[in-house]
């Protein structure tokens, strides 16, 4: 198993914030990329696991997946 860092943002929140529209309290963090560490067998499995939690249908976009060196 390898360790990956996955960067995710929400395209709907980003669009609203950039247009100056209000968002629910606490949701503004999703305008920027948020990074998560995940253990997976491969990059594709890491992507699949994160998509299970952060659904594309809800506006979440995986911007990056980087494998930590040596894992």
C-alpha cells in the first residue's frame, strides 16, 4: 500500500464565492483546494476512494493526486 495526497475543491462553492454570492457557513473552505492523505494500492484506487466520499455530482473535483516518495 502507498500513501497519497489528494487535492479536492468544490466547483459550485468556488463559482458562488467568485461571483460574490453567499454560501453556507463553513462551506467557504471548499473554494480552495483541500488536501487529504489516503492509503491505497494505486493512484486509481485512491481516486475511487475519494470519489466515494466527495461526489462529483455534488461539485467536488479532484485536482491532484500525488504519491508520497518512498511509500
